[in-house]
């Protein structure tokens, strides 16, 4: 490939912008944002913007603790439904 052709190559439009990542890193997620992120992760859907916000947090511990609590509550609710359904 010659130099003239390489200058015409545009960057990938789907790649995250480094400037937007730096701007979001100083903001901390609120309690509700953490809860919604955990619920979105549990069912496997989340917007790219929210995912980037979550991964730019200073500490992963709120998400880890929330995920553990959600998992325990989910398992207990399944056990409860099964116990109600079985005589």
C-alpha cells in the first residue's frame, strides 16, 4: 500500500473515543445505577455507554458485592417458588 492510500483510511467509527472515557472516569455511579447495571448484567443486556461507565469506576467492589447479593436472592427465590409448587 502506498502512502497516499494509507492516508485515506479512516478510523473505526465503532471504536470508543479515549476522550469520552477520561471524562466519565471521575464520576461515581449512584446506587440506582449500580443496581440497574447488576440487573442488566443478570439478563445479559446493557448499553455500551453504561458498560463503559461501569468499567471506568475506581472500585469494582460495589458491583461484586451487589452481584453476590443478587445471586443469593435469586437462588433463594427459585428455592421458594419450587417449595411452593411442590406439596
